[in-house]
């Protein structure tokens, strides 16, 4: 889970989005494969919260929001 605090600067929020991770519980087949390939039979694995494609999608949404609202800011 990513937590954004009231006093976070914009760059801090971006860093949290880019470096955030999530814990995924593996099923029995995934655990078996991990045990063979990585010599690790734990039930959980840590992954990036967002893929590069998802980060790009976030950028696109923010760009659209910015473009739609920048006119009102200039007045």
C-alpha cells in the first residue's frame, strides 16, 4: 500500500508511485516453481506496485488533468 501524507512534496508522491511494492501470496504451483528455481519456498513474493506501462498511464491521466485545468489557473 502506498501512503501519501499531507506534508509530502510532489516529488515524494512520484517516488512513492514509482518505487512502491506489493506483497502477493503465491499459489501452490507458483510456490513449487519458486522452490525449484530460486530455492525459496515462501508463500509470499514482493513485486512492483505498478508496471512501466501503468506508470505511463498515470502520467497520461495527469497530463490530461493538467491540460484541462491550466486555463483556469492562469486567470
